[in-house]
């Protein structure tokens, strides 16, 4: 069997796919359109389902050097600062799901995977290699880049994110949809904050038409924070990542009280992204076609309200390597098997994330009902066994 493949995209999903497949003997050509490797964004959360995959790739010690391991998740009412519910993490997650719950800076996660890919071998990295043309034939896939490079291999993995060019080869369903939500993100050393504002737990604040989440990263030394509000921005959402005016965020979240208000006023530098996604997957055909397969946001971009975007990309990578491990099975059949394994789980996560966003932003009588339910059944409502147990 010709064990060569091309990966389009050098983000978390692309590096994870390259690593997982290289570990199984594949020779990988990874194409990244940027002139340098890196990740935008601030922090990400990794549930036990994801940490188990990273452990299986031998990355646990590297993860422990840069990640934080919060002891619990707290949910609070943003208008009153009242704590509504607590989900123990730490030892509870390890005992129940076989791995801990981890929070990590996105750049640290990306660097960890990049170092693992380089140490593993079997992958050639090509920077400044934006894909401009893809053609599929019976025996393989031909990929051309803006630098007039041509790559041919039996298999192409599209890991090129929300605005994927590879996606059109699998399902041509137009651009992503704009959600009408804006994300203000910040990450800063905890030492820059008063002691009362520092935190080693995940805290979610729920308010009418807004919510915020903050948690430790970088072994607990830094705090990552994201505030989600309703709104739109002018211009092309594909090109948006701007420095945000702190006054604008404070105005949009003027109803916030307690520790949330204190944090918003203590942080002066924010980045702003409009959030886009796609409807939940509806069939395996949206994951693969012939010799082309999509992973991560290229296949199933999702809202961040279940904190599983990076996690599902890593799960995809693990499943893809597993499905390609049978040398006797033709590649199109292996990719069809992968798509059949993954699409329903990814669709479920996408749908749950959308629903969580609605619940987080409840107002009026719905907000009252949500808060009562969390007070009575907090841990039971906040835990997600079907997700954290993994596939």
C-alpha cells in the first residue's frame, strides 16, 4: 500500500492528523498557508475524552509542563454573582473518565503538537504553501499551491479550518454562517491581577444575551478569558481579528456584577472575533468523498459553548489513523468508514454547543428556571458523560 498523504492546514487539527498518521507509518506532506507556524486565539479546554488521545500519543508529560488542571467548574449568575452550580474536575474526572480535565493556551497546544510531529518524523512541513487547486482522480489527489508546488498522493486530509478550500471537493454548501455572536478574548499573567481576581478554576458567568468564561492556563500562571455578546461587525468575517476597545465590551456587559465586572474593568487589552459556524452535520457524506477527507473545523465548525472544537479535531485525527491502519482496505473504503464513525458524534457536539449558547444567554422567566435547575441539579446538569467517556 502506498502510505503517502497530504494534509492541508497546519493548525491543531492538521498537526494532530499528521502525528497520528505518521505514528502508523504514513509519510505526510503538511501544507500550511502562513509563512510561520502559529495559532491565533487564546485558550482552549480539553475534556478527558481528548486528554486520553494525547496520552495515547505519548504527550502526557509535555502537556503537564504547559497546561493547567482546574479542580472544578463553577457556574454563576452574571447579574448577581451568585454561584449556581459546581462540577468537580481534578480527581473526579480522572477517576470517572480515566483522564483529567485540562485548560491550555492555544499557542502552547499548537507548539506541543508541532514538536511531537517533528520528533516523530515522517512528516515534511511546508510553510507559505496556500492551496489553490485540488483535483481528484482514481488513484489519488493532486494539490497545487500558490508557490507552484505540486503534491500528489493517494489521500488528502483537509484540515484547513472554518474557511476550508478543501471542503468544496467534498460538499459544496457555500460559506459558513455568521452566528450574530462576538467573542472578546484576553489572556494575561495572573500576577497582573489583584489576588482576589486570580483563579485556578473554570468559571462560567451567564447573563441575558451574554456570557463569559475564564480559566487558568500556562500551568496556572496565566488567566484566559472570553466574553461572548450578541452583535455584528462590518466587513469580511473571514479577515476579522482586531484589537477591541475595552470600553465597548464594558458597555455591552454593563449589567455584569461582582467578580465578572471586576475582571472586565481590570483587563484593558482584548481581541475581537465574530463567530461563524455551520449547521450540525447531517450525513457521513460531509466528512469524506473518494480520497479526500475533512477533519476539525473544515468538516464541522462549532460554536465554543461546549469547549470541544479542538477536542473534536483531535478525536478526528485519532479515528482517521485508526481507519487507515488496515493496509488491505482501499483508501476510499477506509475514509468512508471514518466518516461513518465520526459524523454523528460531531453533529451531536455541534448541536449541544448551539443549545448551550441559548441556555447561557437566557433572560426573563427562562433565566429564572435555568438558575433554579442549576441550584437543584448543578453537577448532574453540568456533567457530560456521553462526551467525556469518548468514542
